[in-house]
């Protein structure tokens, strides 16, 4: 089972970054308003980026790295 780091674009053009083992399930949770406080009420949400990692530890470290990027840097990452 792999771990995924993902970036969602919210309706207010902000980005949310998270990790999960099942992206479809997790986006469903976000859409239903139970995924995270940040995404609640910010739908519709759009999956902009995902990358897979072998374990939770590395995925968590990568999530922190991505969260520390500026919006411009995230756009560059997404465009790759």
C-alpha cells in the first residue's frame, strides 16, 4: 500500500496539501466536509497534483516540504 501526497485547489483558489493511502476516498471526505477543517465550505475542490511514496514517514516529510512552498512554487510543481 502506497502513500500519496496531494494538492487540492479550493474554489477560492487556495491550495490544500495532504497525505492519504486512498486519494479518491480522501477527496470524497473533503467534498463531504469531513476531510479537514480547511477544505470545509471551500468546494468544489479540484485535484491538482499527486505523488506516491512507499511509506508514511517519507510522505509526511514531503507534505511538510510542499506546505512550506509559496503559491508560485506550488504552481511550478503542479505544472511539471
